[in-house]
């Protein structure tokens, strides 16, 4: 089955929605002879920062000489981005072969009329997760870094038996699914903690932290808190990256560089450093030089990423209130450093997100706003967004443009050479715009 057909098939499973629980993924992986048990894993959950921490850890492990699998979600431009080994995306040929096998098993499970596996319809994320785990086994990885999709306790990735569990931070998100309080959301995230396996957390909120610590204690899991064990010292930065020091009880990393922008990336780097030290205590061969080189090589498209010039374009997929506040703060800092004159905000969001609390902080840094509809069945349509936007943006230039391509062209036409075009909100929007920019402006990346 061609890889395009594999992707179309997987995407067709989205019609079954999100059904949390581990019975379907466990059954599917059993049919594949449990590929997820063939290699050790690092399991990462949290509200924000998961992708950055996963990427940093994967780069550190790779520099240490380990053949490293990385599974993240969602993707920006290509499905293959979700599944990689040593920084190389899954080849189309492997996607075809393994995807065809997974498709056959998913259909068999759904079609069975009797027995313990009867009538189990796997979701998009479950089938994709099984595909990733099987690819890592066939690729003979030494270790895999696995990002949880949503929550943790009932997320399809929570079938792994990790060397280390990492919980980046906790804030309100997906409250209709995970719970309406920080404590309930923390309990879901803490569900990835395994008995006697170490856990590292960067949770700031005391209520969330207490839940995570209590869960670790109950499971006799060695507990590490980033705020207690790591100190960060920013040094300098420009539009190409930032220099900083990180100090732990074990080591002083005085000269670190990250090409990823944003003060919040220092916290993600601190999480990666502490996690690496814990992994070293668990027997992996990781030293300070591996950590330094790994953090310096970790890049994440669509996260405070600057492309083009005259005007410059900033891509950042901030799609929840906490990420939006950090993005707005960072935009103010970037404007001062770069000397940008006007900020043209291009924004789109999914219908299940909190548009007002995501967009609100960003409006303080915007001179114009163009709302456009991401290319997703879950996108908030322009018709539904318009009334709320008109109330929020009084006195601010507002445009409503249905298609992202048209929105981008209109904004670029009106932006001055010293302005910045800030594309943010849904990752679907950021990915689509990134692809357009690469094609139309011959940008690399």
C-alpha cells in the first residue's frame, strides 16, 4: 500500500474520535508481538514543553552513541515527522510496509464478532503509536523517547515500561477530557509514573506538584524536582539562539547553547539536563559533553522559529493559555532585540480550544490581527470566530480570511520591511504556512 494511502487510512480513523483506555492499544501491540517491550524508553508527558524536552533528550542520547527512536505528535508538514530514528524520519517505504501490516490488524480487530479482541476499533493515535513502536523495533533502536499524546494515564503511549518518566509542567488544558482542575489534570499526567522507576518533573503549580509527588511516593518511584535540583543562568541571546549555564548538584554546565528561542526553553533544557543525569545513574553512558552537544543540536520547527526577511516571519504553535502567555512575553522581548516596527498576527485555532484565553495575551503585542481557518476538520470556522473576535479586537485592525494561503499573502502584501508577521495558534496552521513559505520563498528547513 503506497505511503500516501497509509496516511489516508490512518487519517480516516479520526472519525472514531478519541477514546481513552489501554485495552485497544494493548491488544493491537500483542498482535504485533509487543514491539514496545523490545527496547528501553523514556516517557514524557506534560502540558507544554514536551516536544522540546523530547527532542533535546533524543539528541543527547544520539550524541552519546545510542541509536535513538523519537515519537512525537502532532506533525507540522509531513506525517513522517512523528516517527524518527537518529534524527531521520521514517522512510516512505517503511511507512508503507508497517502501515499495511497495522491496517490489516486494525481491521481484523474491528471485524471480529467474538472472542476477547472482538469489535475493538482502534483510533488514529493508537494505530499510529503501534506503527511507531514496530518501526523502532525493526530499526533496532537502543532506546526510544516517547511523547504522550494527551494526558498520560489512559494515553496510548502509556503501555511502555520506561527507564524514566518525565512530566514537564501542568496547567489547565483539555478540561473536558482531563478534568476541570489542575489537581485532576496532574493526576492524569502522573499516571505515567511506574513503580520503582524514577520520575523527573518541572511542575511549578504547588497543587500539581503535590499530586505528582504523592503518586511517586505511592509507587516508590525515585522523585526529582527540577526546581529543587537545577539552577539556570541566562547569559546572552540573539535571533540565532541563546547562551546560558545550568548548574546541578552533580555538574556545572557553564557554556550551553540552544538554537531554540524563548526564555521558557531554559526550563526545558534544565529538564533535559536533569533527566540525562538521572538516566546516567540508571546506567546509560551519558556525560557532560553529550549533554552540551545534544542541546546545541536540538531544533524544533514551528516553535519560536524565525523564517525569511523583510518582513521576518515568526512561527509558533502556542495553542493553550499558558503557552500563549509565554509566547506573548517572548514576542515583546524579540521586538525589542530585533527592532521590529509593527506586528501582524495571523491566528487560527481548533474548535475545542479556549480561543479567548489563548488569543488574549497575544493581542497585547499585535498591531493587526488576521484570523484564518486551519486546514482541519476540527478547526474553528471563521463564521463562528468572527463575532467573538470583533468584541476582543476593538481598536485593532481585524481581517477575516478563510484560507491560510490567502491570509498569508494578504498580510505579507501589507507588511513593511521592518515588520514581523507572527503566525500562531493551531499547529495545523503553523505547519501549513511553513510549507507555503518553503515552497514560495525557497526557504530551507
